[in-house]
């Protein structure tokens, strides 16, 4: 029993066609014109609608522990929201667990998610500055089925620049991707200290407490390492257009640097930190001023970023309003569900990017980077039947009531959109259709690369 979508505008890898697409036993089996259904095939007419590869959100934190608190979205609620926004695959994080080896920590996280994710998933393995690691560990990650490591230049996971250099060298030997949260720790901690000395503790100081020069400086150091020894690194959640420009120039020189940005940095600026509900917008790195935001949009439209992710890390308003200081407010916002709608509106609906290029940013490029391609990230025969159907004419006003995250809010409340996902198909299963979530139990698989 197969599924046949007919008459849609189908986004293939290098072209957009009008036609039909057939999925059988989880895989795409045929793409073409006037495909003939078998007796028991489900046929859905999607004329006038756009058929895209399922979105891959390559940066989410579900059920993340922060001290004794967990983020409000667990695997079930986070991935359910993801499906409702056209996301079929997420890449979450495994963190080192005390008493376990890195490989055991990775295995623990994958087992924790198995049976609870509605989307398919992979993970990035975090190595922190005080986790012993060697080349053998990194080889084991690859053998386990993942291809990427996460490093931090700040927080408890902090790794100094010399160690980062070492990881980049080791990762090159085994062809692992190294993704890096880049905010220079000294710049951030000095700034925070200065603010506290002046009793500037309110959330309105969140933006200035982690200035964009901290990001710029850390990224500059990483680019330098890559350039010196022909290494490669991936910068996560770039928040400022100034950093974007730095990356763009490095790429033009041939440096092997890749980067992602997030919808919130493109859509919002630091004025929100003056609001009475500013906590709802606290994430790291923070939102930037309007000049840097507009510059970020320029870089984004120029193609500086390889893909867009959300850094989904949801806290409930209760968890957010527990403090009114910038340094104690839980940092992170929900986002997976609104990834496609926001980016679609900023690009395709705005007439600033075509469907094909947008789809590369949301699906093909992250799949290629993290070893999921061509199983994922593309509509072609033999790939998984992961599909999102978008109605380009559907007008939606995003609101806190509309989103499915357990955080029960969106930072994009009130934003008017034209073009919205109406159906999400995971490996041939219709998981979401016309506002209704249809997957009974979580059926997401761990996808190895
Ligand atoms: Zn993150």
C-alpha cells in the first residue's frame, strides 16, 4: 500500500517540476507525470501546493537538563511540534555524563530518545573542556553512526582555543564535523562582571552582557585555526551580520568554514529586552541591534549561511519568569515548528529567494553536512519518503495558541504569514494534515550516517 501525491509543484534536487510522487515501504519509488496508482494506494491531489523534502532542524535541545531543571519540551512534545511545522528530522545533542565514557553517553542519549521521538533523529556529541577524549573516541562516534561533535567556547562545557585546535586536527583525520558555539568566554565574563559591579542586573542588560564582539572574536580565532592548517569547522547559531560578513570573507578565501543562523536572529532585534516579558526572548547568543540584524539578513540572502536551524530549547513562561535578572533567566526559546513558516515567508513569499534554494537551506544542506544525505534532505527515488506540503496561499497569523510546543508561546506571536505547511509525511506515513496531528505513537528512528 503506497501513497501517491498528484499534481504538486515538486522541489527536486536541482529543479522544480509539476508532477506526482509515489512513496512505498518508506521510500520514494517514483517521481513523474501521471503516475498510475495501484488499487490500494492512497491518492492525494496536491494541485497548487508545493511539495518539498521534509525539513531538517539540525540544532534542537529536547529534554535538556540544566541543573535540576529540564527544558519544558521533552522528546514527545518537541518532536510533535516539529512535525506540525514540516520538520521530519531533528539533530539533538548528547552531552558527557559523569561516570560514563563518551561513547556510553552518546548511546545513553540515543536510547533515551528512541521510542519517544515523532521525527527521525540524529545527535551531535558534545565534548567539554574537562572531558578526556582521544582520537579513538572520535572514531567510535563515527562507527556508532554520527558524524559531528559539538564544542563550546564558553559555559561549563568551555574548551580553550588550544584544545579546540586539537579537536579540529583529530576530527579531520576521521572526517568528523566539528560544530562550535562561539562566544569568547573572557569577553562575556568580563562584561557580566562589569554589569554586576554597577548593579545592572535586569533582563534589559541581556543583550549587552554577551556583546556581538564576543561572537566575532571567537569566530575569528576559529577561522584562523582552519586557515592555518586547512582544517574545517561549523559555526552554530550566528547572531550578528558582522560575524556573517567575517564568515563570508573567509569562505571567499577558500577557508573551510560553514555556518548556520536562526530565524530569531533574522526576525527580532534587541529592543525586545526592554519589554516587560523580556525573559521570553532570552537566548544565547542574544538578539542584536537593528543594524546587525539587517546586515545578517543581507548575508543570509547572499548565501553566506549553509543552512538555518532553530536552537530549539524551550522553557515555559513559568520557568522564564522565575528570575528578572539577565544572568539567572533560563536561556533558550522554542522554534522548530516555526522554522519553515518563518524562512518561507522571509524568502519565497517575499520574492527574495526561490523555492529550490530555500529548500537547500532547510533540508538538503544540513542533510549533506551531517551525513544524512541522500537518505534525507532530497526528493529522489530511493530516498526516504519525507515530505512537507506547503500551501503558498494559506494566510496564518502566528500566535501562542497556534503553536504546539509545551512552552505554549512563540517569540513570533502576532506575525502574519502567507504560506504555511499543511501536511507532513515521515517515511510515507502522514503524520500531520490540515491542522491535525495524526501519528499515534512516536515512530521516529535514529538515522545513522
Ligand atoms: Zn544550542
